[in-house]
C-alpha cells in the first residue's frame, strides 16, 4: 500500500498534468483564448449609445448584413431626404432576439421616429409616426433582389411618403410613367386637331372670298 505522502504526491502530479500542462501543450487553445473577441454584453444599450453619438445609423461590423462605408453614406443621404426621422441599426443575430428590438431601442433612446433593426438576417421595425410594418414590407418586396442597401434606401423613401399620408398603391406607382406619356400624347394630338381645324376654316374663307374680289350691286 502507498503511504499517505505517496498518495498526496500522485494527486499533485495528476492535477498538474490535467489543469496546467495540458492547456499549455495545445497552441490552438492558447491562441483562441488570447485572440477571441468576446460578444457585447448588451447590444441594445450599445445601439442606443451609438445612435445617440452618431445618428441616424449604427451597425456592428461583424453582423451578417453589415454594409460598407459607401453604402452607409447612401442610406444616410436617403434618410436625410425623407423629411422624417428614421433610425437604422444592423446587429448580429446571435446576441438579441429580433421581435421588439426596434421598439426597445426607441424607448431607451427616447426620440420619436421610425426605427428599422436588422438582427442577423431578420428585418424588424417600429414607428411612433405611422404603421411602419407596411412600409418595411413594401421596401423589402421591391428591393430585396438588389441587396440590403437598396432595401434600406427604399425604406427611407417610403417612410417619407408615409409620414405625410397613405402610401400610393404599387399599381399607381408602376403605371405613373405610362399615364404621363399617354397624357402627353393626348394633349399633343388634341392641339394638332385644333390647329388643323383652324387652318381648314381659313382655307374655306379664302375660297369664298378671294383676295381683291368686290361685290358689285346689280343695276336696276
């Protein structure tokens, strides 16, 4: 049988081998522990702070649908032209749930307006001004094939329209150029007919009374 001192020495050796030497012998594990970036504790608070510091756009760069600086400039320009406050946040999908995120950000920021949050690949919106879900649905349906930036720009444009009244129906929007062209053709055609009619009337008058002709009363 092992003495008490021998058993204690064996336990110490096991401890050193498992908890000290094994991790040190794994370079991959050591590098991961040193270089892995921790996730933010609360992305909602980070978003609120980001919007307060630099409105109207905030994103976490490693979010799946994060956009480039040039694309951010396009989105911010569209928001500025909307004529109504719009705030956009793009976050990773593993940190917060999508439902209610926009409303929570608005409530913590304390500013009225329309908020669009992308959580992972899920779009979510809330507005204190109008029914923003319809706006988001339209923007996504019209521009989803053109990428995230196109959807965000269209969302800002439609928000500007929704802030002043009901959105035009998609059919009216689609047919508006055709209506303009047809109306222009009708105006030109009617104008041409009026001018032609006047010319014809003038020709009839010239035939009835040629220049220089004088009616001479008959004698008697």
